[in-house]
C-alpha cells in the first residue's frame, strides 16, 4: 500500500510562510497543516504526474474503489489539485496515461478508468456547472433539511468508516472519491442533511475543491439534490456495501447487517429509512425500483421500528452524539 502523497513535496519558503500564518491566525479551526506536501509549482506537478504514471497507474483499475483504515493515498493519482489549479492540463495527463498503455506499462482497465475520469467525467461536471448555475446551488429535490453534524468537523463518531474518512480529511485536506461519495456523502444523504450545508463543508475541507468541479459532484452525484439532472439515481447503500469494500466493519461497534437495535449500523438503518421516506418518488425511478420493492416487502412493525431508530439516531447526532 502507498503510504505517502505522490512526490511528498517539501513546502517552499512561500508555502512555509503561509503555513505559519494559518497556525497563528486559525489555530482553533478544524484540521491541520503539518502534513501539507502538495505540488505547488509546474515542475512539481509534472513530477507528480510522472510518478503516478510509473508507480500507481498500473494498479489504479484494480484498487480505485478500495478503502483501507488509515490509508488516504492508496493507488490514486493525487493530481486533482494540480489539475484544478491549472498546473497540469487535462489533455497532457490523459496522453501520459495513454502512452503508458501503448508502451505496455499499464493495463487497459487502469488507463481507461483513469482517462474516463479526467476527460469524461470532469468535463461533464464542467458542463453541468456552467449550464445550470447559479440556480443549481439552490436545488434540493429531496427536501433535506438536517443541519450538518458537528462530527464532520471533529471526526468524533463511533462509526469506524466515517471516523477514518473524516480524520484523514481533516489531516490531509484530501479523501479519495469512494470515501467522499460512499462514506461522508452517503451518510449526509441518508441522514437528510441540507445539501447546501454539505456543499459548504466539501468546499471548506478539500484542497482540490474548486467550486465548479466540487459543487455538481456534491449536490448532483453525492446528494441527488438536483433530482436526477446529473446522475440517474441516488447512490444509496447500506453498511453491507462498506463491509464489501473495506475492513472497517470488523473494527466497528456497529454491525452492517443489523438495522434495528443497539448494534445496528447507522448506515443500514438510515438506508432503509431513506427508501421508506422517499418510497413514492423512488418507485418512479427504474434504477431504484428493485431497492424500493425490497423495502415494500417489510411488514408494518418492521417499518416503524426502522423509522423510530432512524429518528433516534438523528436526535442523538443533533445533540453531538455520533
């Protein structure tokens, strides 16, 4: 496993001076700057690109969706900061990956998956933002209104997967796309957090969060607040998904296959509650119909128990207990 940022760049004098200002003026703010090691120049960005192509691209396809406790980097490129700050051009990044395939250095599944993210998805996101702003920011198709939990700023929660993703986020200003979509984003979606508040958090904590690329990914892909403009379905899952994609559940007090009771996984409880709360609208979505039908098979006592547990969890979270 990869245990450090590509390049692991030592801050230069300007960056060191900014770090000192942050430590002095914002000492009581969430997060930290001691591990800052991002490329800040064109030369460093090219070095980061070269190292990713040589060292991590070959395994990118196999492991891009994997999660591991305490591991923030894994086989991801870590190039989003350089791309979004225009230290790298998307085309040169895609061409470098293509060349690696043509030279037999990286398999097609890794190269195709990576290029699709840089050229395909990233440009699609750009189109969504420029076509639908500024009204896009106000969309809230699911009527979500819960406040953003305090635990997003403290990482103080008993949910092992969420705690890990939040700790890494606050330490590095980074989390990979599955941690963002299927850990932090999924929890906010299932809990019913106001999508504008979720957007504000993502924009605040991630070093690559330039609004045009962050906002559609958050409101559209993660929170389904645009009602299906960007993605054809809400990306919702129970704790069983997290168990399949990581070893987090083995270290957690909650059980991913339990939806009611003291050991019930909040993700699992809130997943079933989400299906029940939005049953009518989700039933009109062909991609969600199988999940809705599973919820429709629940008897009334079970439905009520799930909804009661979900409400108890929301109340506890509002009171700072996660």
